C-alpha cells in the first residue's frame, strides 16, 4: 500500500481540542512498501546497489567459475536477481532455495545446487535473510564447541546486527553493553509527557536502507515527514524563495559530484580541500560569470544605443540633403535641364539612403527593446538571499555532523544526499532494537565496561570487564568490537576511560583512527506544559540563521504527534558544544519566540545532550576529514590476529563503512559484514546443510465428556474405538 503524506498545515496554529477529526492522528503506512509500479527488477537492484546484468566483485570471490563461462554467469545472475527480488518483497520470512527455484524460468531452474549456493552466499553476505524474519530452515551441523562462543562489545545497531547474524550462522553470542539499555547512540528517554530521543532519531533514504527491512519485520508505528516543508526566516515563512535557492544548491551539488571525479584537489601541505572551499570557489565562479554577463549586457546595451544614435544621425543627415536638394531644385531654372536632372538624382539618392537608415534604425530599436527585456544584474544573489543558501549548507553540516570546513572534497566523500522525506518511529527508535533483542532472545549483559582487550594470546582473546559490583576476566575464541570511533581515539591516547588494547594497534590502524573525522551533533530538548503548536501531526520545520558561522545552529526543529516536546539540533565549533545548558536553552527559546510569539518564556524542563563528552560515545559519527583516505575505513575494520595467526578480534561500527559512514545504515551493515568475516574465517565459505524447520507441536486440550450415571469411566474409555 503506498504511503500517505501529511497534509500541509500551519504548525503555529494551536490544536482545537473539540475537533475529534483533527485530534485523531493518522498512522502513515510503511513508506518502503513497494507500490505496483515499483515492482520492477531495476528498483530492486538499485536498493541492493547491484547491477542486474553484471556480477559484483564479491560475486567472483564466491563463484570464480562465472568469470570463465558466460552461460554460468547468466545462470548465476538469474538466480541472484530472483533471490534479491523475493527478499525485497517478502522481508518478513526467510528466502529459501525452494522459493527461488519456484520463481526461475527454464532453463535456469534446473541447477538446484547452484540455487542453494547462491542463497547461501547472499545469506552469508547479509544481503538477504537478516533481521527478525520467520525461519523456514535450520542448520543441520553444529559448529564445534570450541569455535562457538563469540563476544560482541556494544549493543548498538552494529552489535545487534552482528549478534543476530552470528546466531543465525550457529554461533553462541553474548553482548556486553556498558549502558543499562540497548541501542548505543540510539536513546529514547522517558519523561513526564512521554519520551524524547536523545540520540539518533531520524531515518532517511528509506528506499535503499537496511533499516527499512527492520520496519517491515518489527511491529512499530512510524510517520513520514517532509523535512523542507516549512522554513522560517526572521519569523516569517520563507519557503517559496528558499525552494528557488534550493534549486541552485542542488545544481551546485550535481556539479560538485561531477567535478569530484577529476584529479583530487589538495592543498600545498597535502590535505584535501574542504567542501567549504569548493563551494566558495564555485559560488565565486558563479558571481564572476554573473558579473561578466552583466558587463556583456551593459556593453551590448551601449553598442546598440550608439548604433541607434548613428542611424538617427545619418537619417537626419540624408533628410537634410534631400531638403536642400529640393530647395535648390526649386530655385534652378527649368531651362537648365542638366542641373535639374543632377539635383533630382541627388534627391533620389538621399531619400534612398534615408529609407535605408530608417530601416536600420527600426531594426536596432527592436534589438535594443528585446535586449532590455532580458535585464542582467551585477550580483547573482543578494546578501539576504545568501542566508537562504547557507541554510542548505547548514543542513548538509547537520547530516555530516561537522562543519564543511572540516569535510574533505573528493570522489570518496559521501554526498549525504537526502530525498527530503524523513521517517520517525512513534514509540522511539530504541524500541525497534529492544524488540529485536527480545524476540531474538540475545543475551545482553548490561553495565559491562570493557577495560582491556588483549590479543597477545595463543588462541583466544582476553578481556577485562568491570561491572558495578565486580571486575572479571573472560577468554573467548572470537570478539566483535563495535566500540565507537571517539572511544578508539581516546584509546590511542591511553585515556583511562577508554579500553586498553594489548598489543597496541598496528601502525596503519592507528593512523586511520587518528585521521578519521569524528562528528559532533547535539540536541536541545524542550518539554512544555502543553503544546503551543499544532501537534496533531508530526512537526518538522527549518530555521534560517543570520550569521554564517551559526548556519548549523538549531536550524532543524521537530516534534512527534501528540507530544509537548520540541527538539532542535546543532552543529558548530567546539566552543558552541561547550556552552552551559542555560545559555543553549536561552538561544533555543529566542529562536522559538521568532516563530511562535505566544510561546512560554521558559520550558517546563530542558535537556541538552553532550555526546562529544559521553564516556561510551565521544562523538556522534565519523566523517571524511581533510586527512582521511578511502582505505582508512578498511584499515579500521581489519581484524587483529592472535599468536596462532587466526583472526580473533573483529571491528564493526559506522566508522568501518566506506559507503554509509556516520549513519545508522552504516552501523547495521558493518555488523552484518563483521558476522560474515567471522563465519568465513572460522567455519569457511562452504555451503552449510540446512533442513526444514519442523512444524510446531500443537497440544489439544483434554476434554472430559460427561458419562451417564453408573457407567465406569475406565471401562468406557476402553470401549472407545
């Protein structure tokens, strides 16, 4: 069923408590549910970032034979595409080889062994059969006991994804979580009027997001919002002009994306040029072209005006010559035929030249009139309009978690594109992960602060873990670490609040951690006695700031349906994040006053997040800084070996995803990737044998039938046939 968009409304209008039709909040169905026109292979393959007619590099690793035979390659592509198509449209139940073979057309449905291998490969790589789906098969052979235990550090999106996949592969998994709840940097905190999201709260680009699969599988309600529907400037709605300037911004982004494929732009000291520098260069080029066009316009205007004056002067000259000839002809005797004939010729020639110059004058006049219709200006954008343009740059900073001056410009940089539609979970995004952990029955040990991780051992990883009441040591064959980038940076500095790694990180991994950018996004959450905005629907609006350095300060505001809590976000200099809570709340209320003049002077309660100083986060996500190279993601994700030369310590998290860094999608995908590497290293890539899940045993209730008086129940039971 296609999604329904919210009706356009004025958020500044207070709700009418007597109107039941308005108060009733409409649930928006899943945006990712495929529409009829979307049921095409192209849409499916775009969601998986694959080409339907060409194998990916990882395909050749599992199936080297497809490189040698075109027939085998075509068979593989048909099977792979069919499996992805089935999973895309039925993500709540397992995609099995039988399902895929049933969909295939002859002659591709004859090789059932190939079908089983492809389904195994896609499952192992985390492309299908992940999350909480209805299983149809179960593993036949158990993993050896000594290889079965796996410890996952962190119960965020990456840790939960890795744990669920590893359990699916047959491992025994325990998650260590330092906090009292799962979710990591996804935190839904209860308050008097409901709850608020202290961490990640927004889902974007749901058409190709793995989180969309989880929304198919877990029963949670969510709403869909256009994040650029309402944009305010100096207290007034600035949507029309902002949309116009937004067109320029999108055009510039397309130009930047094309320009990024040229030779990398670096400064004299070897650093990448920042996106801010490139935007400035492009904007200056636009302003220069505007000025050049204006000068060309002015020069053309001057040339046409001069040309028109010349024609007017010549018209006057030839007219005077004709008049002079007429007077001379009148004064010349008729007897002087030669002179009269000569004067008549001069008059005729003067009139011919006069008519010619008249036509040229009229043509030039028409050119000048048409030219004046297409007036040019000296400046492409007025200073006040430049504020609207900086709103989009501030929104880009909000998506990245850092200022554009700190983000590199290169072909490797995630373009942070957003389709403008965001999704919010009504119960809180953390509820999604809590339900997954509960339904999967994953063992999570809360309050477990990892102090030491030692791979300087023979065939296991040693961990030192501090609980609130004790300190223990554990030895496990395999560990998946989802420790955030900011905490890893502190480990490099031997910070006592961060885990200590023994031995120290290899040079390449340490360099990658050091040079990777670490984002800072914080929130100001305001709780009021009652809403002074129309809270019958989800609220999301933008605010255009006056100062360019503050373009990322509280530009986005949001509230859930029926809530009296308003949340705003900010990105900026370190000094901004270190401001006292009272000053941040005062800034937030001052901005609200511009849009809602009747809002209270102060909120009932206020909460300011401090993710950059949180002991277990130290930031909100990674970004490609001016020193970051594309290989750094793989360097951080590279597993560490023990003395037996076996990979034992694996790394996951959004900072290990080169394509989805700094996002919830990247965290989840990195967990799937880490589980794949664990399985491939310790049980091999060979196809595992699976059998059908036996149907559940239904126990019927015992019904006692009343017997006639005097009949023995035991005798009666024996006589029943």
